[in-house]
C-alpha cells in the first residue's frame, strides 16, 4: 500500500488508522477535530471503531476522500494515510474496509498437511507408514 507523504494531501481516496497511545492519548480526538475543520474538503466514507480492552490502545479506522487539497497535521500523532484506488490514484489497491488493509496469517494446516510438512511429500509419508507397518508386524 502506497503511503501518501505529500502535504497538503492531494485529492483522492485514503485510509488511515488513528490510535490512542500513552504517547498520544488524544489522537482520535485530534483527528475528529481535523475532520470537522475540513468538513468541505474531506468526506468520510467509512469509519470502524476498535476498543482498547486487550491492547490498551483504542483505534479508529477511516476510509475517506479528499475533495480538495488539505493540510495533513503530522504533529498530532496520527500517521500518514495510505492511498486507495480512485480517479487520482488508479493503481492503488481497492480498499472498502479495514480487513482489506491487514495482513493475515495463513489458516492452520490440517493433520494431513502437517504430516506432509513434517515428512515431505506424500510418497515419503507412504514409505514411512509402510516401513512402520512392516516393522511392527509379526
């Protein structure tokens, strides 16, 4: 995902995570105020809120569109936004929710896949099982 480093922020669509941390406890409030000050220049498309029950860090995820260039306030503790596919950024990825921006681990392997990983390909596994059978047979 391409991070947008230009300031003022040019027209286009973007996503950003706004996280309250001990270092910047009011980041979400600062961002809400930034949105209010730029009401005619920025349109929120989607907002997802995540609580702080486990991590201690409350997080809001935003998908938004900049309708005309706007100053991005880097001194308030929120990071730089990432580009989303739009007329202005046609090669950026399509993003419709925070799930589109997260890297997820592969699902856990099933028992056969785990055996295959442990012993190599299926032929090797078959030979091992056959050998074990022949050794235990009387």
